């Protein structure tokens, strides 16, 4: 899913080519078909190959994935998730990003 969201759409060969330690082509194709069966992907035919793309827009998927991470790893606590993110020494926030985060916090206070 990560590869398909990153490139927008991809065939099984495209996905396989973007995987480190990629499994065989048949395994990739089976995984894509399973994701389609679960309603996460759709496909279209281009010549002899199927090209898969996400069924759900990226923004919607990001929110859902983040919600699952916060629920699973941070006991449903936004505070714990933000603390973990901001304590990451490799994370470098620019001044405009900090200002945008401050605006989002002000908006959250108003919604209370």
C-alpha cells in the first residue's frame, strides 16, 4: 500500500521492483489481489497488465492510519503521540511548521 500511495498507481511488477528483499512476482500479485478484495485497491487494465491504485484518497488513509497508531501504541492519547514525535532527535521542525502547529493548537482550544 505504501508503494502504491507513493507512486499513485502501479502494476505488480512495479510494486515488486520497489520492494527491498522482494518476494516473487506471484506473491506480490496475490497480495495486491487480496488488498483489492478487502476494498483497499482498485485496478484497471493497461494492455496485458493490471494497474492498481488506492480506492481511498491519501488524506483519508493517512488519518485512519494515524488513528490506528495512536490507539494501538499510545493508548489513544494524542499527548503521548505528540510527545513521542517531538522527542525524536532526528525530527527537525522549521519555524513555519512550528507556527502552523501553534495555530492548530489554538484551533483545538477553541473547539473545546
